[in-house]
C-alpha cells in the first residue's frame, strides 16, 4: 500500500548485510511485492532499536520510504520472531539454509504469494518436526519451492535437488539439508 512515497508491507527478513558506518541492507520477502531490498539508515547506532527487528527469519511490519528507486526503512514492528531456544541444531541449520536458498532463488520485486505461504508454513511447522524427519521435511518444502517457481514438474530426490540448487545458484553445494 502506497501513501505518496511511503509503502507499508509485512514480510520475512531473509538476510541482512552491514553497509558503511551505521547502515544495514536487508533482503525482505513480502507477500505483495516479493523480494525487496531495504536500507536501514543508522540501524547500527547504539541508540537505534531497529537492528534487533531486522534479524534473519523475523516476520515484521515495515513502513518504507521510496526515494530514487531505493527503499529506506522508516519504521519497523516485530510481528513474530523465530524462537531458536526451541529448535535443535538441525532445525536451525535447515532454517538458515531455506532462507538462504529463497534469497538466492527469488526474483526481485515480483510477488510470489504461493512461495510466501510455503515459507510461512515451513517456519510454523519447523519446531514441531521430529529430529529423524527433519531431512524429509526440508526436501518436501524445497520441492514445493522448485515446483511453484517453475523449476520442476515432479518431485526430486535429494541428489537431484542438490544438483539443481548448485546449477541455479552457481555454487557447489556440499551438504544441504540434513
């Protein structure tokens, strides 16, 4: 939703990167706009309360200012954070892998409501998955991503999925999932 140069969105933080001085560049996946990049000016200042809300995996409500083709963070409100104290190391590992792959595979500024739903469901169910089923859970969701992004028309075995990932992100994958 736009109000002059303001945009209000809700989304998941996929990645954050420090910029010069006190600024942060974040990749955010929103239902309405897809993957967007936002600049949080002064977020690393000691007096800023925004940095903790921009952690990977957080679901946030953002008010952004659009200027010269860039989106700048005006306000951020935490809707839901990922409670890592409830997760096993395997669950944390696939959490970060899934978000990393989403960040690499999603096109910028293209709404992907089905993928947004897949991510939301993945994060909601992650803590409930038994340790012995975590690998299957990861690859089922990965196959949903591939299908909905148009990369495959059928379910891929782990080796095939890893090969496809390596081709798509142009990076050798040594160990993905569990």
